[in-house]
């Protein structure tokens, strides 16, 4: 049950990030000329952060589905190297995001 709930939480996180991403892109296209370059740079950084969040949650969702009981989508069908690769990708993105957050707070 916990793996299924983890998968549901990841799916909701992906949907939330997609919604935010579309809103940010709309802001960027609507206010391209009227906003300052600093504001545009900040919006672009937020877009990058949401894209990375989507990639991280997608890698985790693939792993969560893999660990569900056999018969559900691709549960149990990934080779060990792919499970490890997805976990590594997710972890590296998380480390990158954490380091970027610490750098932005220090600035």
C-alpha cells in the first residue's frame, strides 16, 4: 500500500509541476517585453526548477511502479541496472536542487 501511495503522491506532484510550468511559460510569453531582464531570468530559473522536478518525480514514479505487485503496468519488469539508473538520476537531481537552493539563499 505504501508503494501505491508513494506512486500517487509522485503522480500528483508531476501534475502540480506541469500546471506551474504552463503558468510560468504563459507569464514569460505574455510579459516578454514589459518585464525586466532580472524578472525574466527569475522566471526562467523557476521553469528549469519545475522541469527538473518533473524529471525527478518521473524517475521515482517509474521505480515506484516497478516495485508494485506483478501485473500492474511494468511492475517487476525492469532490469536491476535500470532501477539503479532511475534512482541515481532522481538522487542527482535532488542533490543539484538542494545545492542550488543553498546557493540562492546565500546570495
